[in-house]
């Protein structure tokens, strides 16, 4: 089992049970997606939108 498999599993069940519903549980000003993008930008400031979409497995409409 790879790290990617474990992350995919964790993300699936996190969404399924709503564990990271920021508005209800964490009272954070950013959504999970926004937080993930900000984190990636902080650690790789010379990246572009296509690289972010690929790294975070995001739909281009997001």
C-alpha cells in the first residue's frame, strides 16, 4: 500500500463523514481546499495552477 493509497482513503472517509466541515467543527475562516492551496503555496511558492491542481487532485472548476 502506498502513501497515495492511504491519503485517498483518508480523504474519501473524511468527506463521507464530514469530519472537516470547517463551518461546524473547526470554526476556521478557510475551507479545506483553500487551506490546502495556501499550504502548498507556502511550501512551493513558484508553482502554477496546473501544478496545484495535480498535486491536490482538484477539479479544474475548483
